[in-house]
């Protein structure tokens, strides 16, 4: 590990859920102990989030939180855990570059200005489900289980969601030269895929603009509304490249005709990829674990000029077919 990256901006939360400690350290466990033993009152801290960075990054984050500082003289690292702060932490835990465990995390070094506190960077906490006697966060595993912070975002995908394997995303990124937008995702998948800009249940693809190089693995059975959006943004010139994954049969329907007319090529995946999400018992089947999902033949329809690059990227993992669109 490079000494240039072996440092973190951390967020620790007090056991009572009242304060957040923000700082910078190379040894997170040691720094947590220092915080706990330096207090005049008993203090137990929990690791809420961490992002790689040095003091300069810490200063940006603390400056963004200045309105929430606890008024204790020069103690600028102590922040009141008011709802905006907690919802920002909830948002931060959903970003692919954030550590949510003190034990391990990604190596990315994002600009602190891209993730420090802003009103737009807030995600409300899960509300209790009145139909459940025991809430999901009451028994979920993890460092925050049973604490005042248990409702913060957990790496647990929804039921019925199956996500694209990382290797396929890497090939798409190589073929298109990058991914600017994942138009149908979830933060758990976005973290695994390393995609910063994505649409999800609370940031709808049908209410927000598309642009650039777009990846799309839409929910099954809803292709028409997605194809309508593709056509709209493609014809407007906002989308410069697009790759859409779906079962092969979906591209042979009449509702897919406008998409095929604009497509440059189709990649028939061999073999059919295995998707990941929750398994049949409701537990996470992660990218390195047993996978579940449809085994029907799948293909990627590609819109854009990089037909040869897409073919080369997929190599023996797909049969590439050029399409002669009408537009």
C-alpha cells in the first residue's frame, strides 16, 4: 500500500447517537481509542464511514459541517448528529469509494469536494415497517448492529433484484471507453461496479436527464418505457453511446424495433452471465458467492461508433453481430 494513500478521513459516531467525530488518521483503531480515552465522560465510538484522504481533505469536510459543530471551544472535530448530518452520512455510506467497515475498503482517492456535506447529498434513513415485529436493522449483521446507528445504509440489496457481474461491467467500460451513467441501478451494485452516477428507485431515470455513455440493465418486463427513453435521448444527441442488456427475446419484439433501428451491433453473451443479489433464503449472494438469476440467453444491444472496440473488449465472451439500422 502506497504511503501516499495510507490515510483516511474518518467519521466515528458516539454510542448514544448524539455526536460525530470527524478527523484524519493512518491507524483508525488507534485514533478511535485516543478519542475514547481523551474524554472526561465515558465515550464509546462506532465507525460510521471513511474515505481515503489526508488533512487537506479533512479540512474540506469539516468546513462543510461548520454549522453543526459542537460548541466546545477549539474542538472543531466534534459534530452534532442532527438529521442533515446523519442523512449525509447515510448518503456517504452508499458511495462506492466509502469504507463502511474499519477492516477494509476501496482504494479510491476522490476529491473531498465531491463528497463533503451538501444539502443535495442526503438520503433519509429507513423507516420502521409497521408490519414487522422486528425490523431488518435489528438483526442485520455488521459493526453498527444494535447501536443507535443501525438504521444507516447496510450492504444488503433488495429482494428480487439481480445485478450485473463486475466482469461484464468492466468489459462494457473498456468497450465504450467509460460509463458516465448507469440508468437502472441500486447503490449496492453501484459500489461494486465503481459507477458514480446512477439512477435508482429514489432518483428515477424517468425524471432525470441522461447524457454521455450509458449502461442499462433494466428491470425485466418493463422494456418499452426504457426503450422510449433511449430513443428520446439518443435522437436528441444527449446520449453518445449506450449498451443495453436484456434477454434475447426482448430485442425481437415489435416494441424493440425503434431501438434496433438505431443500434450498431448486438453482442450475444456466451455463456449467459450469472447475476447476483439476494439468494432464495433472503441472504446476500455477493459477487464472490453463489449467484442466482435467469439462465435464458442474454444479449447486449450497442448504440454508438465503437463497434470494433466493443467486439474486441468482449473477445470470446460474446458473439458480435453488426446491425444495419435505418437511422
